[in-house]
C-alpha cells in the first residue's frame, strides 16, 4: 500500500477512493484517453465492425442512429436577404448535392448518413475535399472523398521533417494547431491493391474534415460508440447460439440402446457387432435383443429464465449505446404509450445535441463554406461584394429531418395553439419540420390563386386558412360586400309595419 492509499484510509471521506475489501480488485488506469485509444483502438474498431456485420442488435442500433440523426439529410436554408440571389443559391446547391460524392455512390445527404454510421462504429470519419477542374463538367468544381478511420494510422507518431510533431497520424505545429494528416494510400486491410501497401501521403488540414465526438478533453482520435457494449453483445450472441443448439437437440427424437456388458470388456468389438442405431417409423414395433434397454434423450430446458435474462441484458446494452430499447430490439410490446413517449423525448434531445454539435458544426458548415467559395470563384454563382460580405452571406439555418409525431392529432392541435397564443411563429414551426417558411408561403399563395381560378376550395370549413381568405376577399372589393344606404331604405320599406294586416 503506497502513501496515497494509507492517507486515504486514514482520512476516509469518499468511499469511491478507498481500497478496502470491496474495491480491492478495482484498479482503474490513470492513462489518458489518447494512450488508451493508441493501445486498444484498432481492436475495438475491428470488433465493432465484426458485430455490425454479424450481430442483428448491433446493426439495428447503427441503422437506428443513422436514421434518426440524419434521416433524409440535414439541409441548409440560406439567410441571404435578396430573394432572387437566395433562390439561385438554393437551386445551385440542390444540383451540386447529386455530384458531391467523389465515388459517385450517393449524394451529399447520403454522405451525411454514411458519416453518422462511421462515427457510431469507429468513433470518427474523415472527408478529403477534392477540388476539380472546370472541364470535369460539375455544377461546382468540388467533391468529397470519405476516408474511414483505419486510413489514418494510430501508430504513426514522431517528428516531421519540418520539425512539427506527429501524434497518431495528425501533424501539429509548434503552437498545437493541426496542420496536416498523414493518410495511408490504401486501406491497411484491403489486400486487393498490394502496390500501395504502407505508403502514406501528407494532406494539409485545410483539405481534410475530421468528424469526431470526443468524450474527454485533449482527445485526438475517436472511439467507437459500441465500445461499452461490445463484450455483452458478443457474449449474448454466444448464449443465443447455445440456446438454439439446445433447442435443436431437444427437437430431435434421439434414442440410446444400452446392451449388457460383454464377457471380455477389453476385447475390441467386431464391425458387425457395432450397433447401427434403431430407426423407427409411425406404428412400428421394434424388438430388442435380450438384455438391451432404450433410453430417450431429454435435454434440459431453459425454463422461464431465458426471456427475463435477455430483456435485462438488452436493457444494459441499450443504455450503453444510448439507443432506446424498442429501437434496439424491435420489441414494441413491453413499453406503454407514456413510457415510450418519455424515452423518445430523451432520445431526441440527445440526437438534436449531436446533430448541431457534431454533424452541422464539423461537416455541414465547412463543406457549405468551401462550396460557396468554389461556386463564386468558378462563376457558377454571382454574389456582389462576396469577399467583403462573406461571413454574412455564409449564414444559413441547417434543418434536420422533421420528427414524426407520436400522436399526430394532439401534437398538431398543441402546435396550432402555441402559434395562436404567440408562443412560437409559423416560421419556427415550419423550420422545425425541415422546410423554408418563405418557400412554403409562396407555394400556399400559388395554390390559393389556382383554386380561385378553377373555383376550388379544399380547405376544411372553419379552418384559420379559410378565415384569412374570407378577410382577403373582403379587402379586395369592399363596395361589393358592404350594403349601401339605398339598399337599407329599400329593405326598410319592404319590411311590414307592426300595425299592418299580415294576412
């Protein structure tokens, strides 16, 4: 026992800092997370990828995370004030998103989804910004190349030729800024291209986007979100396989024939004396030799412990991954409406925080800035005084895919009540659904005009939209709807007087 332990035992205070019998085997490392990732990172990532390829719960968790964090894509709505410039910019961006992937496998929003999967599995992912020639025929001469975590070797550390420090494949200058990444030319596990094995290339940090969700201060590289659950997922998979094998044996009608002991038990049995087994068919009468006995195999059953054990283990895995149990196990039976709603709200808060702190800040904004620079420099986009007003012109709202309502009618009525009470604006409500309020208003106005031209009205009677239209019609032609004084006199003359005969 060193002096720290003796002092802690003497002073007391925090149980968690004691070294008595209950915590004698609890030896926590004091190594920094960078040292731990350098030692165990490759094995963790390899095991996480193996589970995603072979374990149903793991792949379900990854797909659920990607679908909820990205969905159809986190899309920008420019804050440029000029309506014409804004519409031109949005149209150009939409055209470029189909050309964003250097591998031509998906669009920009598909790259977002792939990035979300990679960060969940490996803890990080890299994108290299590839500037293209004008002759390549792209809408904007810019593409993105996704590089997995294994492309930046963790073991590469030392001093570069220029005197900069290289730590886990990342080059830092003398004041600690990232200046370059030393990538492998090919994936270390891809043996289909042996010519480039082990070769590295230095890429300036201005051309690299590193997406990572750090868990500790000073962390350089990512760690898989599956790390806290890898052991339980693997052991639970083995346990399930054992249960399946036991059920398979139990489903077989196995019989064992016991014969009397031979006269010389040490003598080897002749081939014709070896039992071939007893095969039976329905209604068959089997006669055994004198002294032989038949025993039917009866494997032990798992009883009523299998389901509770599975449920509790999956709850622990769910907590470790941050994925609600119904999303992990596709089990919607055990949760009622209220509990499911509470779990969904908590999950959405976590997802929303991750969307804006990681995906938007680390990927969407840098790509948007480089795209706009390339669009203006190539002449694909015209924005007067761009260099002087660049910061203002780059502002945009990044809108994730809208959340599906748990109870659509109640949720919609609650939102309408909030808008009517002034607690939120229509612009905010529309933005939360992932749409641009100005574009929605233009579409609504165009539909209203088309309905008036064709004599149609698809609005629900008594809806606020119908009331607005009635007020608008009244303002357009007030003389037609307001009765004149002559009409009032005519109506008064037509009305019968009290003393006149009504017969």
